[in-house]
């Protein structure tokens, strides 16, 4: 038989031409079966060619069988590989667990470090994710914008809407699908048919279009409709989920129930979910504005606005559209306020429409604080990972002999690496679980003790994304902690005869450890310097005199509903009686009334100030002043000094045209901070309103924030109209009392006086003035505490890392140190050399840290007060603290080096 015929006779030639790992084994198996059948047929007397042809025909479709058998073989191989990998992983985990039991110090140190680092980072991620990253809970939130005005002519870069501008934009623009406006207020609310005391709740008066613009969906009932938002419509209201659950016990039949809102019976038509935080999370009740476009009420720029852009329209294009139609407001709605035309207001204020992403309006200035705190948490996490890397490197060096033996016995590099990483993975997983518990406790504490003005606080929670983030943080910690030892493992074969006498490898490992410690110190310096700047800012802010004395002063707010106090005389009579009874209480030094308490975000009422004889008022709107109604001994109670003139007369002797101004107002208009030049001068609130005469000048107060300059304030007696546009006497007032002792002891007594005068009247915002001052700095205090805690933990980890590295260096150089001492070196010299090495590493870390701080410092400028970003006290203090910590951390290793016994060291290395 020729070679070609022999080749054709091989059964394998029928089924394959090339061999692959899986297909090759299948082909061999098919070829074996065919060959066996051919041999059997030949023994029966069948020729070779016929036997081969018959065997193939009996076998059937060889290619189909080949594919099926190959698929089965691949599945078996995959299953075998998975089982092998699982078995190997279980072996690695068992080995890692036994190894960690033999090294509890390493395990506990790594666990504690990662638990703190991952816990801090996960907590900040939960906050940043909920507040800054997660989309707003409204339909297509990317197209929602806040509608504002830039009034550079009167220094108002973020002015709200007026009714006239709202109607103009709603009817004349072409780039938006709709616009809604709202105004924050408050009301006395009680449930009709319930005996519970009335409560003061925050209310949003809004247009029905606000809900359609946002795409809101109610939990119960329906949203406010256009028919319910018409003048003369039946009074209705929507309540928030929090109020529904707390006040109504989640009543499923809530729709249709009636509540009393400032004396008006309103029917509840729906419940909004807790995630609906427009305009703020404090709002518990929404009522329609009931505006009449044919007769808009006299008002000012006091309404927040939200618009929805049409698909594909940019905010810049919509701004141009708004700007083009704004002049039409003067024609469509010519009357702005009594005696003031819309054309005059537009000419004086020169408003320029601006549209900002709604998320920016909701988040506000808190974004800077959160990003800064998040950066501090990230620094802490990085320092923790670096510390774990250093611990892992020391652990790797200590296990050199064990790992070398395993390698010599046939363990591959991948198997050794997997076994080594398993140790860190076990600790990191336990630390991650603990970190989630730490994060949950921290978030619960934030909800109860954190800043009350933090937006979207109800959305902050440990959800699946936070758990996934913590898992990623654990994985990164494992990789960062094992990267350097595994990199050394890849460089070559481990040596069985490796000792601790030094050598190139030992010096390289030591340099790596020192580099990691220098990185820790650099990051610690950034955190320390940043927290130092905030501490300095807080000290400067705490030293600012607010212009009044808050000690032993308490405020009690109340609001008289128009339905029961329709006449101004009834309002004045109520407050006069209240004031007389409050003064008669034992321990009360003085008492007064005010519609605006400094540093309290309530009762803000700013208006222009038209000075008699000023010619520029016709062309330019005068600077806005804060209008405040006061009564009784308000200035004496708050200890606001009278600089010139006289205080208001007793309430029954007051003259309606009298006014008192702050020294800031006197300086602004008469350039005299003493106020003497302002006495007797006259001004108007509107160009056509009555004249008021300045009878006194008092010291300025920090009205809105301790971080801002004193505001210009105009004080009116309680019998005067303080809102000339609506001509109504102030109904919402605060009783201010100064007592000889803690004013909180009189809270129940004051409550009893108010109930005796009007049982339906609730007290609200009852607090000492020191609490109001403290609340004004709550955000800075929160940021300072968070950064300070992160800086202290970062410093501690850096010091521990430095101490550990220097202690390990002493162990490695024990023989060398013993020889030096045996040759006559003084122990103090050896200790000094060890300390020098530590301080050299510290100096490198400080230099790198200063460079990092120079790059990061400008981002913290917005949170500082009275302190430069390169404040020498904060930066130098951070450097000195680091140097002191480094000296302390190097002291114990240096002491150990000085106490090395030469004989013992030499015997140990023999």
C-alpha cells in the first residue's frame, strides 16, 4: 500500500486537518471509534475501503458529532477550572486565616486603619451622592432652571421674580414649556375637629404651574390645578409627607379633610412626597397664590421662579429670549406698586434675566462645604491605604523565608500573590462591614445633630450605591496595600538564605517604606493646614461682635392671623398687653418686640430708601434697607447702643412718622457714622408715600450673618405701617426678653400668657439668642469639626507609620548598631542618627505637603473668614505639629536603638 493510500486509510483524516486543544481530543476520540469499527469489519472479511466507507456511514454526521462532543468537553473543562479555582481560593482563605491568627498585631492594625478610612469615605460619599450627584427627584431634571435677575445697578446679583415679570415670561417667551413661582412664608395651622394645639409651619404660596413644570406626582390626592389657583377659588392646600405622617397618622382618607391656616379653612387636596423640597425641605404646606393677571397685586421682586426649558434649548438661548420680552412687562402690567410704574422699576434696577440649573439653586453654597469635607475624607482614606501598604511591606519582609520555601516547593508566583492578597482581602472585608456600620451611625448622627440647612437631607441614606462604593473602596485598599509587595515579588526568585543583614534589596525596601511614610506626612500636612485655616476662621468669626448682647436673652415668636385680627388696633392692643404682662414677670430685666431678630432667617423685609432732596432717586433705585418694626424696650433689651437722638416714645404716645436708623444707613446717605447729621432728616419708602423723620440713630448689627458686614436697617414703631405696598401693621413679631438668669425657665410662663390672650395662637422658634448666634456659624463649625477630626486621624496614622518604619529599620540594622556600639559609639549618637533619619523623611513629606497645599488652598478660600489661604499661623502651626509628632514617633525607635546589646546582636546574627 502506498503512503498516500495509507494516509487516506487513517480514520483521523476524515474528521480533521488541524488540531486544537479541545477539538484535538474530540477528533482523537472519533478517530478511535472509527478505527475500531474498521478493524472489526476487516476481520469479517470486508475490504479496507468498504470497511472505512461503512464505518463512516454507520457513525452518522461526523461534523455534528464533533461539534456536540467539543461543546460537552468544553463545559467539562470549564467546570473543572471553576472547581479548581474555588478549591484553590478556599485553600488560600484557610491559609490566610491561619496566618492572620499567628500575626494578630498586623491584622488588628490593618483592620482598624481601613475601618476608619473606608468608614469616613463611605459616609462622605453617601452625603455627596445624595446631595450633589444624584439627579433631582423631578421629571427630566436637566431641563429645570431657576429663573432670576441680575440687578447690578443695585448690587443684587440673584434677585427673584415679581408678579409682572412672571406673567410676562409665562405668556411671551418661546423657549420654555412653562414657569412657576413661589414665595416662602409661614402660618398658624390647626386641624379642624382636633383638640391639639395649633402649630406654626413653613408654607409655600405658589402657582399651580410650579407642579406641572417640575413634573411632580402626589402620594395621595391631586396637585393644585389651574382652576384652584384662580382668584376667588375655594381655599385648598397640599401637605407634605412628614406632616401627613406626624399630624394625621398617615390617614389614607386624608384627602378632603379640613385644616385651619391663619384662620382660613382650607381643604386638603393632596400629599406631596418627602423628596419634594421646593423651595426648601422645611416646607410642610403648599397653598395657591391665586394671582389675577388682569390685576396683579402690588408687590416687589419676592418670588422664586422655576422654568422648564423646551427640548434642545440651552439656558443661554432661553436667557436671550427672556431678555427680549422683559421690556414688554412695562406695557402689559404698567402698575408695579402704589405710585411706582413698572417702567420706572425696570429703568432703575436694569434687571438682566439669568437662568441657573435648578440643582445649583437647591444645593446652594453647601456644595463647597461638602466637596471640601469629601476631600478631607479622601485624604484620610489614602493615608489609611498607604499605612496598610507599609504594614503589608513589613509583613512581606518578615515572611521572606516562608514564601521562599513555598516557591522552592513549586508554588508559582500567581499562587503566592493570591495567597498573600487573601490576607489583606479578609481584613479589608471585615473592615468594610464595620465601615458600613460606622457610616450608618454617622449618618444617623448627621440627621439629628447636623446643620439644619443641609438640602436633600431626607435623601441621605446607606443605599445599594453606598454598599457598592464601600466594596470598591475595600478592593482598592487591597490592591493598594498589596501592590508594592507584589511588585517586589515579580522582580525575581525569593532567596532561601535571605537574612536581615542588609543588602541592596533591604535598602530598596527601606526606601520604599520611607517614601510611603513621606506621602502620609504630605497628606497629613494638607489636612492639618486646611483644618487650621478653618479653626482660625472660626476663632475670628467667634470674636466678631454682632452689635448686640445675646447673653440671657430669649425670643418668642408669634403671628396674628388676619381672620381674627382684621384691624390694626386689635394687633397693637394684643402686643401691648403681652408686653405689659411680660415685663411684670419676676426676673425679667426688660422686654421688647421686633419683627426682625438679627441672625435669625425670619421677617426679612427690604425696601428702597428715598431721601428727601436726593436727585438720583428718579434715575436709580436707592439702596435697599431692612425694615424692622420694634416696640417696648427693644434696643435696651438687645443692648443696641443709641448713638444719637432719642428712642421711640411709649406706645400710646408714639408718632406715626418717627423712624430710627442704623449707623450703617446714616453713613450710607449722610456720610456720618455718629448719626448726628441724620437727626431730623426725612425719607420715603415709595416716591409717593408719606415722609418719615429720623429721630434716632443706633449702632449697626450683623443682621444676616457674622461673616457679612452690618446691614443697613430702618426701625419703625409698632403703630406704623411697615409694609407700605400692602399698608398693614406687622402681625408676626417676636417678644424679646432679657432676664437675670437662664431665660428658659420662663418659657412655660410666657406660653401661659399667650394662651390666656389667645388660646389658638402658637409660639414658635422659642430659643435663647446665644443659640441663634451659634446657629449662624453652624455650617462653618460642622466643616471645621469634620476637617479637624480627619486631620487628627491622618496625623495619628502618619505618626504611627513613621514610628513603625523606624522601628523596623532598627530591627534590620540591629547587627550594624551592635557593632557600632561595640566599637565605641555612644548610645546617644546612635539614637540621634535614628532620629535624624526620621526627621529627614519628615522634611521630605513636609516639602511635598506644602506643594500639595499650594495647589489645593485656593479651593478653600470661599469658606474662610478674615484669614488668608497662606495664613502663617495655620500653615506654620501645621508644620510644627507634624514635626513634633515626628519627633515623638521617632523617640521610641531611637531609644530602642540606643539600648541594643552588642553581644546579643552579634549572637543573633551568627
